[in-house]
């Protein structure tokens, strides 16, 4: 890679950090419990809006897997999300009425908080509908994984976003608070993913799954990206460049092996397609606060009008991480 | 009192304390070395934790760093203390703070008592060692390594390079023969004291101070000088991965560890509560005198190693995306491609499907849509039949299809009318079996009802596409199994040719002769059709030589009965 290019990326990283600092002024403190954070804790960072119903299960899921502290940015929720989170003993909460879009879809806010509180910690950066599945997640907590990554001198851990969906129209089985969303949305596409390499940032660009299959059959290049790097040993000089799809410095994006082997990786199970989705899509379309002029949501609105069914006869029913490993959606690498 | 434990600790001291207590309470003296970099508070905490145990001692501390002499120095200091303070100890067992005993101490005592003169230490000559990771075998002893590998990597590498260039070589003192092995040993008092009290120890120590990773070679080399009976294996179960760091054991390894019958395992994750609980509680299992059998654990870890270094062939994902030609197999299983056959035979696909007993796809790369078997809209793994999605990434479309249908051979049709980008990939894939009848594309044109000008133009285009594809297939780099006939060649002996392809595929009915023959399209007048093309200035040479009036191709009884191959 040429020196000029490297320098450009460096400048870009600095720009992200300055932006983060600037946008951090939009954040209003709701509850600060960051003094509870101990040196080796695994932390979780989330931006969200109106996700109250999902929170109990979300928090339980990550607490059970060894996350010690949560940092939330609430983007002007109106459904009690903020109040609920402020009442949790292991959550620190900020809120902001500012534009989600203009904070690069929340990443500026998170970059700022990561820089402040994430430095030196393993950080899980996810949305409230994303659930990290990693090798041995049924028997080993996240700190076991991060200890192992650390001893292997690995700084970032990749996971592919796996869209989960129910069988039948998505409004048929309503989601209730505290419920495991994958009791309803337990199906997924096992083998229709397209992978390209992004040479500028060194990451892979993955598209496919039910969203490409149903909403973008004619223009797959617009299908949403599924590559994610949700677990990083954070350093105050790091910055997420585009959602959690890629990071700077670019070395962190090399979560794949180029010489034929497999690195350890996980899956981010995506509980987006629940009955809550149709209202969300309608609202997001109005707010126009989503990525690339919300064309993803426009496509949904077009495709979802008749309450679609994402299921097909080749859909795979989720069992456990070993199943995902056998299907080639994640890998143990050399972790045994 | 027959065995004493020397423990080298640097992290998770509470776990080390637990294990030390376990041993000490079962009448095994313990000498603990704590890394000097451990804070004062932590050290005194550990000391006071164990202060009620008279047979636990703490020795002088060294600053320890991986790969350096300090680890040997620590074990020397601790061992000397063990030998001096506990005269009844017959065997000294070197362990670490993250070791865990898997079998009751009584079993270990009995095992060692039955082998009073045996030294358990892995000790292998440098020529026979394959497990070193850094590539330094003999050079560990021939070069000097004054720089830290962890902190000053560049200096380390640079100095090694320099010495290699200059041709510098150290010689072993006193003609010692360099040996390597696991750093976790169990030595008899006799052997250990002989090493520590050797009159030339100073010279040896001076030499080994500049050896790379001396804790894997110091005792392993010197033991050869004194021991009367070496068992070249470690009693500590300790596995290393491809980076040379130890594999870690977790709660879910409980059954594997229990069945291994090893005495001590390393390294245990410090939060593996269940392992510590289970193995530090006295197990009532009677006296078992089994030999350690780590084979099963070996297999688990060597599988993990292979996963990491070679991966699964034909699988592409977010943590495996090989550079071109590093795939170890571009696709996961063999598959067959037929070009021209469905132009030449009527209902070729259903016939082939019956014959092979598998599903047979149509033209997967048809420009309009993917022609999956049964004209499905979605196929295995939820692959879409949308042409745009396929053409966005045709190579991954194909590798996904082959991966998703592991266990069932994929067979599909290809044609010059299809999207051609996949051609180069097919040619380069050793799993592809490609059979081509060149010029068969002319048969549908011959039977079509278009005006001749259009036919002529189409024919020119298709011929060009086919020539391009065939040229790719004929390159030296091609790894696919390729068979090419011209149409004229093929129709001379159609059944023999088909049979040879099917024989190569194998499958359930391999070896059987073709009984039911596919119907070939009526070719009467085809020679004239080709001649007409030629007359129009387009030479369809890929079809081969068709005489204008082929006697063989003429309908036998004057009617329009199609030609049936037998």
C-alpha cells in the first residue's frame, strides 16, 4: 500500500475522531455509572431509539455472557427506553435529540464514548437487535474468548450479520417483552452470500441473505452489507469508519485468513424481522434518518406491504452455534 | 513424601494458591516462585493465603520473560530450595500457576514410586524436532539471542539475520548434545541435584543464557549427561498451537481431560470454575494405574490446527477468504458441466437425471434466469434464481451452490448463449469435469424459424464465444478435466462418447451400460444448413466436417423420423 494512501487513511481516522469529539457535545448525560468499570471488564456499546420492548432480553443475553457494563446512547426515544435503561445498575446512559444521520448513524457518538470509556477494554458494539454468537458460546463466556484472542495477539473479532426471520408473515407471531426473539424468528438463509474484498480498508464486503434475495433481486449491489466487526480490544485512537462494518486503522479489518485457513469468527444473529419491523420501517421512512437515503427501508416498504414471508423451503432452522459452524457461517479457527 | 512441586506463577495467583494448597495438604511440599513483576500486595496476599501450610515455601524472585533465561533461573532457584528444604523428596515436579492436577496425588505418588529412577522429561535432538514454531531449531544453540523477542522484535530479527550472514556459530561447551523438549518435567533428586551441583554449571549457564528459549533446552540437554533412565515425555499435558502458545482448557473440556489419564494439565483458564472444583475435590475412584493417554485431546487440537491453517476447501466466509490460488480447492466437491448436449439431444436433462440418479440443472448461467433443476425459484442454501444476483458474483454463486449441496454431485448445462464470465473459473477448478461438443449451438439455429440474416449473425457471435471458452479450456493452466469433441466427431459415435463421460462421473449406476438412449435431434439437412452459412460468408468451423449430403445422417426411411441412437 502506497505511503500516500496510508497517510490518507490516517487523516481520515483523525477526521473521524475530531468529528466524534464535535458530535459528543450533542450528548446529554442521563446516568453515569462508568466508575464501576474495572480494568478487565468487557463492555457493550449501543445506540438505539424506541427499543424498549427488546431491552430486557438484550440485557439478559449479554449479561449472561459476561458483559460487565453497558453504555447506551439514546436517540430521543419516546417509549420509555431511556428511563428503563437509567434504572439498570450496570448501564450508563446518554441521550440526544440530534440527528442520527448527521452523526453518521450514531457512530460519531459511539466513537466518542468508546474513546472515553472503551480504551483498553474489549468492547462489544452492537444494535439492540444483534446477538453475538461465537464458538463455544453455550459453554464459555465472552471473557474466555477475549482472553484467548488477547493471548493470540488478535485485536478484533469478525461476525457476519445473519438475518433471522419467522416462518410465515412476520406479523403473525407478535413479540412480547423478555421473550427470546429467536423463538419466533428462528429461520435463516444458509448459503447465498456474496463476498468482495474492499482493498481501501482491507475488509470484506458481504451481501446476500433474505434481504438481497427478496428486496434486491434486480440490483444486488444495493443490498445491505453483512460484514461486521462487533468485538474489538479498543484503543483511544481507533475509530469505526462505517457502522461496525469497518474500522481504522485498517489492520483491524483483517479478520479473515488470506492463505486458505480459517480464523475464528462468530455470527451476529439479527432479530430485525419481528412484528415490530413494519411499524419501524414506516417510521424510519418518514424520518429519513437511515443509510443511503433510507433506500433499504424504501425497498422494504415496497416489498413488505403485503406483510411478506421471508421463509422458503430451503430456509434453515437455527439450532446452535455448531450448526452455524458446520454450515460455514462461522468458524472455530484454532480455538478448541 | 516422594514428590515435591515447584510452581512458577505470574498471574491468577488465587488459582495457584488453590492448587498449591491441594498438593500441600496431601503431603507434597511445594516451592513457589512468583514473578518479580507481580505487585507487592498480590505477592503478600498469596503468602498469607498459604501461611498456614508449613510445607509451602516461597523462593527468591526473578523477573520473568518468555523465551529468556529468567525462566530457567527461576526454576533453578526454586529447585535448589526444594532439594535443600525437603530432604525426603525423591521426584521434583515442575509446574506452573495455571496447571491443574487431573488425577489424585496418591496415584501420582504410586506411579513415581514404581519408577524411582526414572526422569520424565521430553528430550529430543534438534534434528528430530518438528514442533518448533519459529523455524529456529539448531540455530537456537548456534546463534546468540540477547534481545527480547516480545519487546524488541526488530532488533531480535535483525541480529539473527546479521549472524546468519556473517556465518557466526557458537559451539556447545563440553560437547553437550543439544536437545529440546517441553519445559514441564519431573526429575529425580539424583539427576536434578547433579545438574544443579555440576562443577561446570557456571559455564553451562553462561552458554544457555544466550540460547533462544532456554527453558525448552537447558534441562533437556543436561539431563542427557546424568540420567540413567529417561522417559522422553512430559507428565504434564500441554498442547501448543501453531503460534507456539499453549492451548487453554475450559469447563467443556472436563470429560476429555478426565479420560486423558494425564497427571497434570496446562493451561487452565483461570475462570474455569467447574474444572477447578472437580479436579481439586478428592475423587473416589479406587486406585487406577492407567498410563496417561492424551491421544484424544491430541486429535481435538490437531483438528483445530488444520482448521486454522488449511480450512475447509470450497468454503468462503467472513473469516476465510483466500487469495487467488490459495484456496486448497476452489470448490468443495466434483461437479460436471455439459456444453452442447442439450442442443443435440431432446430432453437431455431429464434423461441424464434418470441415468445418474441425481438432479440435473439446466443452464445455470442463462442470461434470463438461473435454470435450477425443476425450474426452482430458490435452491439449496436459499440461492436465488435472479440473474442479476448471480451475475453480481458468479464465482461465489457457483462455489455456494457446490458447498450447499455437499454430498450430491452437481451437474449443469453450459452454452455459448450463457453468461461467459464463469468460464475462466470453471477451467481453473480441479473439481470441474467439463464436456464440450463444439458447434452444437448450430443445431437449435438450424431448427429455428428465423430469417437467415439473423441466424448468420447469431451463429457468428456464438462461435466466437465458444472459441473463447475452448481456448481457455486448452490453456496449460487449466486444472479441470476437459473433453472436447466437434459436433461431427461426436455424432459419429454418440453413445460411446456419452458412456465415457458417465464412466468418469461414476456414481450409483457406474459400470452399467446405457440402456435407455437419449433421442438425438433430427440432423437431416444440417450439412446443407452449414453450407448455406458458409455461402453467406460465415464459416462454422467448430462443428467439424459435415458433408453436405451425409449418408449417415439421412433419415433411413425417407420420413421425418428422428434419429434414435442405440
